[in-house]
C-alpha cells in the first residue's frame, strides 16, 4: 500500500523538490493538533516521545456470547490422531501417498501408519509417542518404513490437493470465498546447525542464521502451497513461484500480502523503460507515459550509485517539465 501511495504521489504531485515523505509529514502535522488521542510528552531526560491513547474496550454483545457457547458445545473433544483418521475416512487423502517404487503396498492398515507419521512430523515429536507394540500398523519398524518410502514432497502435494478439493465442496467454505483470493504470509525460524540453506539477518535471527517459510492460504482457509527460502528474502521474489506451482483445484487470481513485501510489476519488454532504452526503442504507456517515466527514474535513483546523481537529476527535471505540460 505504501509503495502504491508513493508511486501515485510521484506521478501526480511531483513538483521537483517535494518528496512523498514531506507531503505525508505536512499532512500529519496539520491533523495532529486536532487529534486528542495523540500527544507528544517530554521525558525526564528532556527527550520527546509520541504517546497514543489506548482504544476504548468494546463489550461483547449477549448474542456473541451465546453463539460462542453454542459453538463450543457442538465441538467434541477429540485427539489429533482421531481427527486425521476421520479426515482420511471422509476424503481419502492418505491414498495420495504411494510407495517410492510405484508398486502397490501389501501392508494392512497403511492409512493408519501414514497418518501416524504425518502427525509425528507435524508436531515434531518423533515416532516415540505414537509407537504401539500391540498394533502392527503402529510398530516402530512399520512407521520407519512408511516414513522412508511414502512421505515425500510429491505425495504431500497430492494429499493436500485432495483436502483442498474436499473443503471446496462444503457449502460453508464456498460462502467464505470462491477460491479466487489468496493470502501470502511468512514464518521465520532460526536454524541451529550450519547449512548453506540458511541466511543471516540480525533483526530476526541475532547472531545466528535462519530460514523463512512462505505459505499461501486461500479465502476458503485451505493451504495451497509453501516454500522455504534462505534468510529473509522478500515475498515478491518467491511468491510467483508458489502461486504457479501449487497443484490444487483452486486458481487464485488475487494475492494479498502485508506491507513488508515488495510490489513488483511484470511487464513485456516493449513496456519496460529500461529494456526499451537498451534496445533503442521508445516505450509507450499512453497517457501514463510521463508518470511511468517518473516511477522508472525513482526506481533507478534508489539503486543508482552516487556518481550518477547529476545525470539522474537532469533526467528528473526533463521528465518534470514533460509531466507538467
């Protein structure tokens, strides 16, 4: 959102001297005296600090309390293994896990073993809490064999696609959304071992290294896909890959993310100002040509070395004159 506001201000409000940050500062300063919830307080050491008043607490209506109690009464208390086994009975998602040799399995109660291994991997508890010597499907040898031969990236993708399709058929899920909108977010983890697949970032990992797990969730509250990247790469660098490589029945056309991600626009070569200048052609954006040139100059100024400041300034003045016509 901030990038869009900056781009709009550069295109419409550029005067040659004012920057979007200055325009925002003036607008904030004009509204500050009339806002009773914002105060500038002076600390004991003489430094000024911005103080924001807490929001008023809203009481929960009686209808919401009754609805929460009714929903909680309808939810039975079950264990996680029972949930997985019931979901397999309803959807058959464990059938997507096939042997690495592509041969059919002769073992009985294979779905029980697959659900047990998935639960152990998801909870990061290992196989020990799930081993039962009196149940052939839950013995250590069976679970180890299933984990080595049935749990792979392609089998997890097929099982997840089955679950997404099953939830998309539920009327309540269709009321939540049609599957056209997805949300992208990330989780960061510190990697305690030395590996080339991790990256540094003192803000999130301190003196250690870590990874970022980027995931994509549909508006029907189903996970469409994910990818693990080293360090803290921006969402825009990997989000397109996650969107195109997900193999579920849903095909989102809009992706929502927060403001910490870059906004990236993929265009053809004939509409790229930098590519067109290298090939000797002139790019055309129609009535938005001057605004596009201003945005292109802004992107180059951010990444340009200090030595090119005079050239960039000359180009800026020329584009500003053209934009004012």
